[in-house]
């Protein structure tokens, strides 16, 4: 596809304030701001061309990316969308703190074993795709400006990922270790919980409530896939547990839920994740749906182990009691805390009833509450909308989602195509 040359709109206004990321130069900023609408308009095509080029050149990377998301197009959109959204944040005229976004991406990358060299590979094929799709519109000046955007993003991520690997006590990218399955129990109608210990019996690394581990699974066709699951304490100190929802037609979850047995070994990563339930004194609101309850379980176990007396409200949504994972454990944990209340709603995750009631209806939320939400994306969007409409500050609402591109938030920065 050929495009006429971009027209620069001039230097524009002063650059936004950011932390943890170098500021885009004024020349590049004006070019990126002027060209962002065209890049955004073609982002879908650029994404498809990029992944086709990447996988032809480096077929082994197919196992790093989620094949289900590749098939439905979500993965193709994630990386190019991320670069464009990152550029949008760099050129915004409002003060912007990019740190939380970059921390979320870095944690996900570390859980996959991404290394500095991968950024060079991605740069080659991403910018070849941009040039192929946009043609003559990619002048030398435009290319330099967008390379600067990518370099800022890559350098920030490499720096953070290197630190994450250091904290985990592993070399960059060398994340995989074997654990043994000590228990396998079906949990609710559509999930299974696995308890894990180290092969040598030593305690597994500590983690913070809300963090996750990656699980690397060999598939029947000889390929491998990686998935992330929230980690919570096992029955014995120094052991882990994860709960896996069986996804109809899924590649990985049926292998785990129905194929993994006690005594089997599993390849897992260290715990990563930047969305961590804080240990402050403010009231806590934990909201979950389905298997998202594992973040709540991790938080409650942490509160219980520390003898924390903070006020806690737990809201969990499931379709039926039969389908609810950790139903008994959740009730016992809440009952064990001195100032905690459990609110269970059986309904569709993001359903608003005919009378206008939602999962949060009737709940008094303290103005200084810290809120953590985990569940399907539509559910979390509905909960966030309900909380904001009730006057809760968006900055106090935290969520964890493993969908591609979700690190930019439930409401990602828009990419202008006007």
C-alpha cells in the first residue's frame, strides 16, 4: 500500500512528564504526533505483516506467543498496538506516568524469558512491516522518529527485565525450573488446582499476593505453549498452588486439567507480576469472578499469615455454586479474619439485572479503599465502570489480566485515526 508523504505539524507543545522513560526528542515528537493517525489507521495490517515476517524468519518464536491468540488475531494486534499506544503516551500533552504500564509489560516479558536480543529481532521485522504497508510515507525522517520511539520503549523494558531477572536470581531469559505435582484436585465444575513443590524438596521462591508464574507445556503435536496463572500458597510452607480453568477447545488447559497427574514434573518460571495487593492499613476491596478468585485467595492467605486486622470486603461472582472454584476455602478464610465480609453473587459475570443491580449493588465502599479486581476482561470493565460511577478514584482500582495488550489498562489509550 502506498501513501503520500506525511506532513509535519511542527514542534508542538512541551513534552509530557514521564518517569522511568527518557523523553522523546522534540523533533521526533512532532513527527510522531503528526504520523500517529496514519500508523493507527493501518495498525491491523502492520501487525499481520509483522508476525508473518517474524515467524518466517524465526519459527521457534511461535512457541513463545499464545497460539490461540495468534489464531484469533489478538496477538497480532498486541505488539504493534503497544508501540503505537506507547507513542501516544509519549506525545500526549498531559503529564503522563508511564511507569505502571512499563512495569506490567516487563513482568509479562520476564515471565516468558524475553531477552535483550529479542528486541533487535522484533525491531527488524516490525519496521520492515511498517515500510511495506506505508510505502513512500515512511520517509527517512519518519523512520528515525519511530525508531526513537521503539528504542525508548525497548531500552526501558530491557532495563526493568534485567532487574527482574536479578531479583529472581536467574540469568536473563533462564527462567525455567522443574517442579513436581503433589496434589491434583478438581475445583468447581470447570477448574483444577495443582499443588507444586521443588524437585529437590527445597522451598520454592517466595512471592507477593497477586503475582503469577508461567507454565510451559508440551503439546501432543510436539510444540510448546506458555500460560500464566496466579500463584498462591500450597498446603505446606515453601510450596505453590495454581488453579487452571478448562477452556473448551483450548490448547493448554485440557492438557493440564485432564493430563497432569500427581508425581508429574512441570516447567515453571519464578513468580512475576507488578499488580500486588498492598500491605497498607487502608480498607481493602477484593473483587473476582470465576478462577480470578485465586488473586483473592492469595491476598487473604497473606493477610491471615501476618495477623493483619485491616477491613476487608470480598466480592466474588460466579454463575452457580457448582461452578465456583475455592468456594469452601474462600468462606473459611474470610471467616478467619477479624474484620472481613464475604459477598457472593451468582449471576453472569458482567450482567446488570433488570432492576439495575450489579455485583457491587448494596455494598458500602469506603472512600479510601484499595480495590483489586481479577476476572474476565468484560467483567473487570463493568466493575471498574461501576466503581468510578460510585465516586471511587480510578487510581485506587487495580486489576490483573493476561489478555494480550491488557497492560495498557481496561481502557487503553486511544490511537487517533481522524
